[in-house]
């Protein structure tokens, strides 16, 4: 089994920056094994002269933010940014932090450059902490490309969503079964993703969790059943109807795909979840649900 290592250049640059000192194990020849990187992004978007602009940005490798664009001529106030990682994926021991804040009346769409590959972690898990805050009248969509957990990987992601009562937030997540072309079907050790939704005063609205553990039986009723991929879309907006998500999801889904939608507790909004045999089917359902939700929210 191959051991994944970052380049000696990356190790030296991090050490020079004072993040940590790395001592290779005795007898190791060649580049030092990287125990994990502490990367992060802090981003704030504000509405200025009718357009959403990035007013504060800080990045720490391996995460970075590409330049903001206004790609929809019909919505000049909506800015789009892409999160990128030249590291090629998440490795054992990585600790990543993503902090995105949207000011009053601003509108921001956040995506990723490609699918997030999570490599095997025989000696420890990788962690990611996400904080999303949307202030009064703001709109944020956080829609990373699918997670692809490789065989033997361990990954935990905790997301905190703080949304004002008159603001809106869309969060999407799709989890692939692994590298299907190499026969890695549900061969990861553990994938855990939790989302806590709250108001700015700290009032907890709802919590959603997807926990897939290889020690448990995943291909059974109550877990994945006969399916292999799972996707979730959360729309945090007071009064938002789940029928918008359900109708769009069912229209995009084929016969082998299972789609369910309902309201979130405490009038927090709505959710839709899809189970499918193929990753592309789960992505297609969530794309359709997202498009319907975006149209309804921005039109309102």
C-alpha cells in the first residue's frame, strides 16, 4: 500500500512559517512524512454599490480562494467564488477551517474547484470545521463538489450555520461510495458530517447528521439500503416550503433513486435527501433542487 506524502518543499515552507517542526522517524530516507496541515480560509462578503464584493480574505495553505466573479448578468449583486486546494485532497491529520460570513443584503455563491478526495488514514483522521454566517437580508449558498472517501479514510466535518431570521442559506453535500473504478465501494472507515443551525443570538434551530461507519452494516434498511451514494440539501430560510425541493428532486430522479423532503424544526426551513446507486444521479437531484430553491429565494 502506498504512503501518501507531501513534497519536501511543502514541509520546509510550513516549518519556516513556524506552524510546526517536523522530525522524520529514525532511519527514514527521503522526504519527511507530513503529519497533516492546518489550513484555513476566512472570508467576508459585503454589499457595496449594489454588488457583492469580498471585503476581507485570509487564506492558509493548502486552502485558497480564487477571484470572485459576477457570472449571472441577471443578478449583478450575486458574487461567485471557488475554494481550491493545490494539495489534491485531504490527507491524514489535516485540520482545515473554513469561515465564511455574508453581510447585510449581500449575496454569495461558494463552490469548489473539484471533488474533494479523502485519502486513507491508518494512523489518524482528518478534520474540517466550517462556520457559515449570514446577516440580515443576506443570501449564501455553500455547495462543494462531492466528497470521495478513499479506502481506509477517516474524516469528520462539523458545520455551524448562523442565519438571521430574514436571511437565507443553502448547504449542499454529496458523498460518493469511493473510487468505484478501483473497486473501492464503501471501503472507507468512517465519514461523519454534522450541521448545527442557529440564530445569531445562539438559539439552536436544528441539527442534521450523516454518519457512515464501516463497522456498522451500511447496505441495510435504515442506512444506505441498496444504494451507494447519499446527498443532502438544506435550505435555512423561515417559511421555505419543502414541496419546492421535493418536486424538483422527484422530477430529476430516475426509478432507482430515492428522494425525501420535509421541513426543518422550529420553522428553520426545509431539507431534501437523496439515495442513489450512482454518484451522478445524486448530484443531478441536488442540482435540480438547488436551482429551484435559488430561484424561489432570489425571486422573493
